[in-house]
């Protein structure tokens, strides 16, 4: 029960930080706005009838932006803000462990990222068969967790909020742009398959165009491998920065 109370306390603090940070709150709204505006612009040229290819493009733009921009920034900014205001050290005086802080920190950002991906799916007008929804939810959940954990790594390594944005920028460019432009180059498409964002966009694009999608062994290895590596890196940096109690 004590562990649950500590986890809930961290989650409550994080939610207060999210709800009071205008930049964080505007991020998801802007992402949905980009998808909506792109849909309108595409519809002007196609008389409102979007081809599966255009729907696939909308999903790639929206989901990549949500995962990389909203996921990284939401979590990274909050942790960097705590470090900047020295509230993270205050949390540590209550003997919160790295795992308790980890779960409490990603709870709300995780659900927000997942819900955003579902909202992007709805706005784009993509029709996914019911039999494919379990795979979509599983991949969506894993990708959302990885995004949040990378944001935590950024926040732990950053000195302040501005520094967090600088650290996150190259990671965002790689994870966002490679899947977006994967259809323009065969090599980029192959490289995209080794990114968790690439696995997600490949799945949604296939489903949007009416193709059956089955997780390949490489997809599973990429998702689970990058999830495990990101969690281990966070715990390593968390302890190395002196936040873990002995």
C-alpha cells in the first residue's frame, strides 16, 4: 500500500504539471490541428474523397508528430522543470525509488499519447477492421511507453527546460522524419523499420490502405528491444545522477 501511495503521489504531481503548462497542453491540440488542416487541404484537390494513400500519409504525419513531439516533450519538459526548480530532489527525500518514479511519471503522458493516436486515427477517416484493433492497441501501447521513457531520459540528462528541448530535437528529427519520408527512398524505408516509430507508421499505413498487417519478427524485436533498452537507460541515468536511494 505504501508503494501505491508513493506512485500515486508522483502521478498526481505530474498531472498538475501537465495541466498547468501551456506549452505541453498546446502540443496535442496543435498535432490534431495539423492533421485536420492537412485533411481539408487534401480534400480540396480530391473533392473531399481521400484515397487510401492520402489517409496513410495523414496517419504517418499525425502519429509521428504525436509520438515524437508530444511524447518526448511532455515527459522531458516536466522532469527538466523539476530539476530546474529543485523539486526532484525534494521527491527523493521521501524515499521514492526509481521504479516508483518511473511508473508515476509516465502514467498520464502514456494515456494521453495513446488517446491522441486514436484521435488521429478518427480525424484521418481511416477505417481499421475490428480484427486488427488488438494489434493496433498493443503496438500503440508499446510505442507510447517507449516515447515517454525517451522523454524521461531527455529530462534526466537536461540541465533545464531549454536544454531538454535541445537534447530532444535530434532524437525527434530521426524518429519523426525517417518514417515520414520512408516512402520516398527505399533505404529510408528500410531504416524506418528499425525504429519504433517506423513500426507504428508502417502498421497504420498498411491498415489504412486495406492491407492485412502481421507483426514480423523484426517488428517484435525492434519494439521489445527498444523498450527494454530505453527503460534500462533511464534507470541507469536516474541512479548515475544520484536520485536513487541506496
